[in-house]
C-alpha cells in the first residue's frame, strides 16, 4: 500500500520547513520516498510518498552482513 503525506501534515508533526525539507531531500536521494511538487490553485503543494521497500531491504541486508562479520 502506497502511503502519501503532504508537507503541511509532516511539518506539523516533525519540525521546521528547512529541517523537514532537508530530511525529505535526503530520503528521496536514497530512494526511500518520492516527492511530487505541484500547485493547487495558487498554493504550492508538496506530496511525499513512501516508496523505499527495495532500498530499505538493501539497507537491512547490509546491516545483517555487518552483524555477521562480513566486510561491506
């Protein structure tokens, strides 16, 4: 199931605009979320979708290798 959040919802729950923007950008760069920016009327609307199951699975696999003592 694809989960969507708008920037305003995330902002009310997680911090300042610049702080939240930086976190969203980082998550998008590593493939955990996708970001869609559009205008609704004259107001900007940013929507964030969790898309990183594959990226997260790779992250978990790497952590498991580290725990198992393998060199990564």
